[in-house]
C-alpha cells in the first residue's frame, strides 16, 4: 500500500523586528501535520521562534492550483 503525496498550502503571518509579515508556502507531504512541521522548519530557519508564527490556514490543493512550478511538476 503506497501513500499518495499531497500538496498543502499553508498561509500565515510572523513577527520580526516589530513588523508583521505574511507568508504562503506550498509543501508536498503525506499528511497535514507533516506539511505544517516542514513549514515551521523552513520559517524558523530565518531566525524566528515558533511562537512568533501564526498559522491562519492549511488546505490541501490540487496540482493545477499550485503556483510553485517545481512542486507542480513533481506531483505529475
């Protein structure tokens, strides 16, 4: 039994240097939890703490809806 890799779009905000920034990430993962963990890892790599990040939306999207060319091509 093979699991299907899905594409998740994660939208949220973070605070850095007293400024609020918006972000949107498209991530390939098996589960929503895995996608969220990967997004946290990517965003905290710029020197943030998880408590500075607020996730507003996580949703599974179709490959056609994906804006990232590489992710869309990997999902074919």
